[in-house]
C-alpha cells in the first residue's frame, strides 16, 4: 500500500474551499461508505486501482468495459457523481477498481471533485495502489493537468489515452511511448467505447504494481506560491505535449461546430430542444402503443383466465386467494409490465441523446432560463436526469459548487416529470384523449418545465433572494455517433431499475392494498367484502373531500394518489386492484376511469382529468426521492420540499379544474 | 479588448483577466490561461459565447467574457 508523500519535494494540491464542504450532511462521508461497500466485491487483498479523469472523459464507459458492470454513462459532464466499484479481472489477476467522480484537477470546486481529491490525497484504507488517469488525446494539454498533479503525489500512475480517433481527425498523432517518457509514467492508448486496448492497460497496471512506488515529480521551487506552481505545471505539460504529439496541420472541418450553429443558436437552439423532446415522446407513444395493447390483452385475458382456472381446479375459485392473485398481483403487476415497451423506447431514445453529446447543448440552451431562477446552466443537468428518475437527479446536484444552489436544485427536481409518472399519463391520456395522447403527454412535460421555472422564480425572490449568480462555464464535448452497446447497456440498466421497482415496491403495495381492501368496515367477513365497504375505501373517503375542488374527489381516484406517494408505478396497480375487485372484471380499466371522473367532476371529466394529471406531475414523486433529499439536503429542507410539492400540486390542480370548467 | 468585444472566428490570445482565483483556476484547467490561443465560434443567448481553445469547445457566460482581456494573434 502506498505511503504518505514526502512533503519536502511535493507540491500539494490547494486546500478544499470551505463552500465545498459546508453541507449539512457531508456527502464525502457517505461516499466513503460507498467505497467500503463495493457494487461487487473483489477478492480480499486485490490491489486497489482508482480510475480518475476529467468529467465526460469516458471513465464510466472504461469502468464498465473493465469490470463488466453497468455504471451510468453519458456524453455530458457530471454523469458520475457517485463512486462505482467492482473487480477487474485480466490475465489471471484481479484488481479492485473504483471509478471516482470526474475532476479537471485536484483543486475541487464541488463536492464530487472534493471526493476524488480526498481519496487520492488522504492516507487511509481507501488510498489506491495505482491511479489510472484517463486522458483525452483530442484535448491532450488540458487532460494532462490532472496527470501532473497525480504525478506530484507518491502514487503509482498509469495514463490511459483515449479519443485517439478524434485526435487523428484533427490531424494530431500521439506517440504514447514518447509521451510516457516525458510524463514519467506509462501511457497506454485505448478506446473504451469499443473496448480496444483494455488488456494492454491491465498489463501496464500489473507492471506498475510489480515495481515500487515511483518518486513524485519534483517541482523546481517546492516552496513557490500556487501561481508559480501552475506556471511550472503548464510548462511541464507543454513540454510533454511537444514531445509526444505530431500535428500534421491537416485538420478536417469540424462537423460538431456546424451542428452547434443550429443546436445552440439563440433562437434556433430552444426550438431544436423542444422539437427533440416532442419527437422523443411522440415516437415513444406511437411505436410502443401496439405492443402495450397486446401485453394488456395478454395479462387481462389468457394469464388471468389461466390463473383463475387453475385456482378453480384447486377448489380456491372465488376465495381470497383468487382475489389476491388474479385481481391483485396479476392485475397490478401485469398493468405495470404493459409499460415495459414504452419505457424501453424512451430510455433508448434518451440514452441516444446522452451518448451523442446533445445533453450538454441542452444545458447551454437553457442556461438563460436557469439563470433567471438564480441557477447556473449546469443545474439543468440534474434536472434532465430528473426526467428519467428523480432519485439519481437529487444526487446529481453535487456537481454544483454552491450549497444554496444545490438545495434549490434538489427542491426543484421533484417537479421534473420522471418516467414513473409517464405510466400514469399514458393510461389516462390514451383513455381520455385518444390519438392526441402524445401531444397531451408532451404538454405535461412542458408544464413540468414551467413548474420548475415558476417555483424556482418564487423561491429565488423569497428564500433565495440573496444568492449570488455564477457565470456559465460549460465544457461542450464533441458530438459522437452513439454506439449500440452503450445505448443498449444504458437502456437495460434503466429498464432493470424499472422492473426492480415493479417486483419490489409494487408487490408490497399490491399486498398492502389488497389487505386494506379485504378488511370490512361494519358488516362482512375478511376477504369477502365489496371494496366500497372496505377499510381501504373508508380511509380514502377521509382524504377524498380535499380533492373535491379539483374535480376528482372520488375515493376510487384519490386512493391511488395516496398509494402513489410510495411510488408512482403503484397508482396503476392500485386502480387495477380497486376496479377489478369492484366489478370482478380485471380488464377495461379505462371505462371505469371515464365513469369515475365523470361522476366526481359533476359532468366535467376533461378538466378533472387535466387537474388530476397536473397533481400527479407536481406532488411528491416517491418515498425514495424523499430519502435522497434527506441525504443530500437534510431533513428540514426535505420537509419543506414535501409541503411545497403538495401545496403547489393541489393549488395547480384546483386552478386547472376551475379554469377548465369555464372554457 | 475584452473577450465580449472580440469578433467571431478570429484567432486571439488571452492576455489577462480580472477573475477571482477560483474561476481563474477553473478556466486554466479548461486550457484558458494567459498566453492561450483561442477563437470565438458561436454566439449564444444572453451574450454568452462558445470559445474554441486547444481543440475543445467551452461555453462561457457574458459576465465572464467581460473580465477576460484578449488581443489579436500575431
């Protein structure tokens, strides 16, 4: 294991700024726990290898290629804010590989960068035996700044050089051996996206481990001030780049710039952004709809019939077992599974956008908007993550350097419409709006953005009115052709998460709902009670009047919202249970919804449906998001956010219903 | 002239800044330090610009551009 560096010869990284650690709950301590508990354990005694590099340098892609795990990847800065860890096996040797959050340098400006610095600089069980620095050959000079700082520590260092193809297009040729000689550490060229050169990297790491820890790079003036140290580092980098590269001067036209002429244009950029998002949701609903219908027919027809027949053969027909299995688990979980094609399509399209590099442009396009609510354009990145799932989005606020900005962004994340809410939108909009369902869903996503802006503005001019602005500094990665392997991998990881929810939370809530629906209030026996006379309906009736001003104060509708507090996927399963039990008919949920909304709204079903959808959009997404907020911004702000979401959702629903009735 | 006043698509040299140390260090890490050659390649909303430096593209806000001094490359 590496030992503490010799302070006489080594230029120390600058101290961590106070604002990086001024958090109520220090995220570093949490992340250190993550490091102690790996995603997949390595054999005891495996050498610890840390993977570091600039944001968006392809670290997570390399980590996945080396370990076979599925850490989150994307072609935009700030994709990795957590630490991933897993065994890296090569040639009979196993390394314990950790993927640290992206950092341009060991002078952190945000908590995720501070974590990377902390693990490399501080002595302790998490200090790596070898550091692999992933450097971008197309942006070599700036990639080497981190290398020079790592070389100033008493650590073994191996440079993994990627993006050689992009450098080649720009007329730049890199000689790894000459570069390695200039840097004083091995340099291995590779392509993480196509998994080329991974064996050579393992060999270089093994050779590095076989030798002792090399002497740190010494600076000419060990006691020089930070400015002089930086000058010395840049001179060192210039010398290394000169020694290790050849520029043919035949750089081809940059097609990334040409795309950006439109994609980041002051007027065209926002239009492109809206068109891209509309196309995603339109394609999702159009392509997935036939598959969804087929699955719906399958679960409500043959699967339910076969289960009922099997139970009848066992003498359990009409019993509580049939109620739980057919009307509960099959109806609830089956309803959720019908959304798998839709979710897969949306996850794949968003993964394509992320891998292409477009998301960083989306952050630039929305920068002005974000600035209006006191946040930098970079804050848009966690909000974009929120459109997939709010839980990682709350964690992704760590890319922001200012703690007040982090709290504000974490409070706004629940207003971004996550994919779980999409399941509710799809069922309700296809039932009530038919062929226009895709456009209504798109309108809901626009409404989601309006909620973020509106609530952000309100908070900016009240509780956050003293917060200073931070200028836009955002690295724009070159566009790249998405690869099938990465798109498929990201899609599968997210789909697996969706299915995990289905198998965990949904089964638990289905059982809880079934139990409440089986307990009679007044006359009746357990499991043999009409759902309207059950404890479930009685509890829902207590809450339902609150939603009467919004036009959906019926217990059948409101009960699903209460269950949906746990997770939005549970809204569908609870409806499926409620209506299946009510009429003994697992299918035709849409018909039941039409009747319920018409009755509850006094003959204004469409305004009531719109109000319901807006409420689903704006109220607390799930308990997992609350847990993530509690971890990131503390209990006090989490409670504030809970009240904020419920108040905004209720007020907006009431306004939508009443205005809708006037139209 | 400041980078805000500089024309698009001309090769420029960064000669100075009035940024605080933290922002200056962040820009340095992105290749934007005194002596670096750069080029403005795109106007963005709100006066921001995309800067081409060392083969990379970095979006910089208007308030930052005003505090960076450049001159035309020889």
